[in-house]
C-alpha cells in the first residue's frame, strides 16, 4: 500500500485504513503528522515515534540546528493532542549506536525507523524520497508527503549589502560592520549604531539554515560543532557559535567585481603565455586582494575565449563562474577523491581554490604532473613566497613541471 500525498491517484478511502503511523525525522520536522490528522480527519490514530527519531532531533538541536528544535517542538504538539484525545502516542525502539550516528547519511538511522514500522505493522510517514522508495522496496506501507518548496527567500542579511559591499560582519553585543570598496581599496564601516542581540542573530541564522533546506542554489559546505558555512547563490555565509567562538557571529562575503581578463590590461606577452604555454599557474595575494576575482577572469578566458573544458575544485564553492564550468567540492570530504573523478572527466584546466595544507599542494602537484592544466589560489603576498610554499612540499626537481 503506497500513498503519494501529492499524487492525483490518492484514494480518500485509503485514509480510513490508517490506524498506526510511524513518522520519520523528516515527517516530524515538516509537521506532517498533525497536517494529515487535521486535513483527513483521522479517527484517534496511534502515533509511534522511534527512539532513533528522538536521538536525531536531539543531536540537531544540540548543534543549534533549527530543524532539531522545530522537530522536538512538533513532538510536544503531538503530546498535547494526545492529552485532549485526538490521538495516542508512543515512543519505542532503541537509540542508535555511535556507528549508526556516524553513518546517518548512509541510511543507518533511516533503517532503524523502517524496522520500527515493520515490527509495529504500521504505516511509514516520510518527506524523504529515498526513504519512501526504500520502504516501498521492503514492502512497508508508506505515505510520501513531499516537502513544500517555499520559493526564493530573501535573506535578512542580504539587505545589508549594496553594490560596494564586500562583506558584512554581525556579532552579538557588537554594532553591525561591513567592508566596502573594491579589492585593494577596502574600508571597514559601521552600518548602524544599535548593537545586535543574541536573539536577533539567532533569527538570522535560523533563516539561513531554513533556506538551505529548500533552495537548490543554497547548500551546506561545512557543518561542524560550533561552525557552519553555507553557500547561498553569490553569498558565502559563515556562522560561528560557542564553544568554537566566544559568541554568536555571522559573516557574509560576496564578490563585488565581475571582470574579464581584458580589464587587467595584461601585456601581450603574458596573454600569449596564458594562451599557448602556461599550464601550471599560482595566483597569490593577501586576503581580500582579489585572487578569486582574477581566478574567475582566467576561468572565463579559458572557457569562452579559448573554448577549453574548465572545472574547479573548491571548498566552499564560491567562485562566480558560468554554467559551462562545473564546480566540484571535496568528494566524501576529501579533495583526493575529487581529483580521481576529475582525471576521468579530463578537463583542460582546473582551478584549485584554495591551496592551504600539505594535502592540497600534493593534489595540485599530482594533477599537474598527470598533464592537467592547473591554476592554484594561494595566500602569499609576494611571488617568491608562493613558490616557497609549494617548494617546501614537493621535490625540488619537479617544480619546473608543476608551475
């Protein structure tokens, strides 16, 4: 028995058969249990909540994720409905082990939830398409309630930006600040006299993470204890919390200049070298000097003017490039895996943004020695400093073959 809540084939009589419902984490977060009870008039159903759902929501709430807090609040609402006799509620199953928690993204916790649905001979309610398909394959009666797409959300933090704003810096008990200007000519200015409170910043952070759930152009780049990085279209947003930082802080960075290689007025000799012979390039500069902007211009030059296949390796993926250039993140958390895929894709040039650790320089060197044209972005104020950074990490004899 498979119910697709958004399907034109739904049979209203099917809802009369529902006696036991096992909601998974996504269904609890979306509030789908209460929706179906109210909209379909279910008569005193039994809601069976797996301990695995409670554990997952608790973990999210402990990491200050609004989805976890909302999910726990929705379970409290179900408890309130049980008190007035609209449903019965029961929590059962076992809490996930450390192995299952560590492999939650591989479906371990979803498997525990399906086990509860099978053991209880209940219907599984989910807003996770993969969970629904897997449950169907196991013969578990399933209702798939698709997540509602809320459309583009205009973030509050975006309102602090104008055409000259490079970054916005918000912190609790501090007035909002912004860096304005162009690369090389930047000043820090105060945006308002009133200090931000923790509650105000928390609402902004919740809105950012909410957009990540619905907007296909907004994605989570880093999710660690106390630190989250979200790329939302052209905004790179970092959220820092205790214990990582001593207070709640939100920083949003946006490119302020979109330029072509012609705007740099490069010499004809350098253009000729970029066109015909340069296969290993290091772009160096201090933070905010315009390294990424120049990398974007080179990518556009190779892609549009020379008709080359160009890819990028980024973490986070914040280069503003055309749709023909694919941006790759660390595959399974490791750029080494990304490099393996790129060698199969066979790009003409790859932009590596940015080279920080020994591992990054090793991958850059390996791909360059494999014959891929590489453009690396590195923090260094002088050309000799950039060379020294790579020279200390590779065999000296290979440097001419790398850059």
